[in-house]
C-alpha cells in the first residue's frame, strides 16, 4: 500500500500531478475529513484546479465532435486509486456547477462504498446537491450500468471506463490499434466475433459489447451489460466515457447511431430473464441479478448467475440491479421507465420479456470463458 | 490482355542522393550507394502481367525481389522511399498514388499478397479459419453462414484438413500455414496474387506439394500470379515468363523456357549452371 498522500494536504496533490501515485480508496475518507475540517479553504472549487477542468472539458468537446473517438487528456491523480473511477470523477467534477444535482451509482447501486465516496467528494468540494433519483440528477456518474429510467436531453451520463480500446483484446499494440481506428479497419475485431460464434454458436460477449458509433468508430461502451447497450443508440442524453488510468475520454452525443457489431445471421441479443421477477418489487422488465438468501442485492456482482440454481439448500432469487428504480417500483409497481416524460412508449433498452421475443436467456458467465481464451492468446 | 503494367519501380532505403542510381546495379556490383550509403533495393524495373499469366521473379538473396513484390502488391513500406507507376486494368492513374481506402479495397479485392514471412501475413493466435475469414470480413462480408461456407470451400480447395479449421494457426505445420496464406489470398477471388517465396522454410517434399496445389488452383481459377523465389526450380515449375534480378535491377526477362535453355546474361548463366 502506498503512503496516504492526503495527509500532506493539497500541496502534495499538486506536486504529485505527474507522478500519479495511486492511493488506497479509503483514503478519500481521510481527504474528506481534511476538507471538512478546513471547509473549502485550500481546495479549488470542485477539487480540481481550473486549468485541469478546462483541459478535461476541452477533451470532452473534442470527443463530442468526433463521436466514439478516444481523445487523450492529462489525467490527474485523484484521492482514489486509479481504476476506481478516477476518470469518471475528473469528468464529473469538470462539468458540475453549484446548481447541479449529482447521482453516482456503482453497478446499479447508489449505496456502494465507492459511489458514496465519489458523491461525498463532489458534495463537499463542489457544493452540489446529490440525489439517488435518476430522473432528478443533472449528472449521473456510473460504473457498469445505465439507469432503467429514460435519460433526457437535460442530463449527462458519465461512464467510468477501465479499458478504452475494444481492439486491445485482439492486439495489445495501441499504436497498431490507433492506425486501425484511423482507417476504420476493423477486420480483426470481426474475426474475434467470428471465432466467438465458432466456439459458442453465438456472439458471446457479456459486457462491454463492441459498438460502431455513427458508422465510423469502433467503441467499447464500458462494461455495461448488453441490456444497456442499445440505450446509447439515438439517445436524448449525452454520454461521456472517461478513463483515468488510460487518460482517454470519448463520447456519444445525443441522437448518435450506436450499432452493436453482429452478423446478419447472428444478431445482437440482450440478456433475458424468462419467468423471473425482482423479489422485492416484482419487476420483470428490468436488468435482474441473482441474489442468494443470505447476501443482499448490492453484494451481487451481477455476473454470478448460474451457480446454485439446482442446489436446494440455497433459494435463488432475483433482484433489480438498479436499486433506486427498484425502490420506486416498490412504491408504484407498474411505474413506466418513462413515467417522468411527456411522451410514453419511449425506446429505452429491451422491452418487457412478456412483450419481447421470448428468446432463451443468455449465459452471463460466458465472458469469463471468452476473455480467458483471449488472454491466453 | 494486360492486367498490370509497371514502369520504373523503385524502392530506396535511406536518404538517397542524385548519384544513387548511377552508382548501383549489376555493373557496379552493389545495391548500396557509395556516396550516401542508401540501399537501392530495386530500381528501373519495368514489367507487365497478363490476365491469368504467371510471372516469375528470380534472383539471389538481397537482389530486391521482395521490395519489388511489395510495390506490385501495393504493400505500404514506411521505411522506404518508393517511386514508379503501376497501372491496373482500365483503372485510370497510378496505383502507387491511391489513397488508403482505395488501396485497402484493392488489397481485399483484386490484388492479394502472400508474404515471405508467415507472421507478416497471418495472425498466428487466430484460428486457421479465422485468418481466411479475416479477408472476407475486411471485404465487408456480414453473414456468418456465408463466411463459414466460403472458408470451408477454400480449405478444401487448398487441401487443408477441414477438422483443423478451428484450431489456432500456430498449431499448424509450416506447410499448412502456407496453404492458409494461399487460401486467404484466394478468398475474395482476386485477379492477381503476388507470392513471395511460397516455399521458404518447408522441406523439399512439402514444397513440391504446396506448389502443386498452388499450380492447380491457379489454373482452375485463372488467376494471374507473380511468383518470387530465389529458387529457379520454383519459378521453372510455375512461371510462364521470368525476370532475373541482381543488385536491385532486372538483368534479363523472357519466357521461362527460353531463359532456362538460352540465358543471355552472364549472371543468369551462372545462376542456371549452379543449379543444374
Ligand atoms: N527495411 C529495410 N531497411 C533497410 N534495408 C532494407 C530493408 N528491407 C530490405 N532492405 C535491403 O534491400 C535490399 C533488397 O531486399 P529484399 O528483401 O527486397 O531482397 P530479396 O531479393 O527479397 O531477398 P531475399 O531472397 O533474402 O528475400 C537488401 O539489400 C536488403 O538488405
Ligand atoms: Mg525476399
Ligand atoms: Zn426490483
């Protein structure tokens, strides 16, 4: 474990800019205590200095201008270990203003320690209000999910990105991959999909499903489930995807075509949960995760779904992965996902299974097998 | 009918100077310019290939065969300064000047290259089938069933065991890897295949079988080919016409049989005598 840089105060953070020493995640609490003690004195508004925020916003503007293209930026050290959303938090802090309401979710849950830490950092340094209500937030920072409720053109979704380039699993050379992007030369990605079908009979990519953005750039939508992937297509909201460790930002502007890569005869499919409903709210049209009797919904990582189903000792139950929407559904069981809009029947991810095509549920575990295979090559 | 015509093809490694061309070549006995140290890998090369014809390029190691072959296959070489013109069919303009997209389209369509070095041509971690499929997918094929069917067809045609189709290419024998390269080159029915040293690294009996396969497929498909080899036997077996290269220049060209029986240039005579 590295030294806790926050003890030395903001000056150390400044000096450490280029070093990028990762610090333990829990040190954010220490950082926050410091902030609380001195108030905002010694910290710039929204933690980052103005130059950094301008740099990040400039990268975002460029990203919006070239949808799906990865734009480099000078990623700063944050009081969080890299890989814990340092890209997302820099993006959020660069666009938040005092009148904004901020929501943070980690795999669908507002309550996770990470989400809570990021929320508090913004609350205390940027003086923003926070909320768990997806419809009330101006900026939503998220890891691994897009909310179940339809996002609007007043909202910005900031997705945390661990691995920016979908081509990297085919070729580790970033230089070669940059050339491929420059020329929209994605033959090798298609071979990956072809070999996927050879091995599994279908394209078996559970999360971070590769998409073409505006018919030009191949993009990883971050490790969201396939369930959420189509929400990016022709959306009303702006999505900013930010990676801290890799220092890259990319974007899907409103009303941009986002097409998952697939064959004409092996189409893109989403996860299905036939005959399953959330045990808490009864929803059957939300992204469900398996929860055991003992572990709460938030403890589930969303990928472990197949184990134990035939084990009589454990009763397997499903729960909404989006906890804030689940809470609303517990109040109002049939609350539509577009309840807050003037329009209804808004296209937002998969339809309810009952109205859907009734396809068999895909195996969420498959990515483990696929990526192991990728890693060994 | 002339399919491809090339004039004044030139590849220079290094800065180059005004004396380069005069100071190199067979008469000077070197391909390296004594003034500036640049290597004139090939220069002043003119040639043409007719539809369905096989042209051989033969010469000792370092004589510039691969450099010439790369130009003809529109392979971009970032280390070199290149020049000359390549005209193709009734397309207007010089193919060496086309933009990336046009070159990409030509390379996935009309003109295929089988690289001298397997690693330049195949992704060994992909399956053999995947390597062949890549050509189709790059050309825009989007039906899995169609791709699969075409790959199977090409495996059968180039005599690669079908049951190895889904194994990683690095598990293939050298001969099978060569066949995968040929299958890949044939995938989109090109008009011209450039083969650079198709038998490098294979033992003699395997060499003969790979060449037999290529000759059969080449005739069945009626595809034109440029076959590059330092081995006269390979060129004699496959080529209708042959160019002989030395120190970066074409020293002799003509019908393969004529060159073998009645070599005009001293160097060619030595080359043939040393083999026979
Ligand atoms: N990347 C490079 N940089 C510098 N010189 C090069 C490079 N590639 C080739 N050469 C030189 O250019 C000349 C021609 O090389 P080329 O590979 O075309 O010959 P070749 O006839 O194909 O030889 P081989 O039979 O060994 O394949 C040689 O002197 C070689 O050393
Ligand atoms: Mg060579
Ligand atoms: Zn629920």
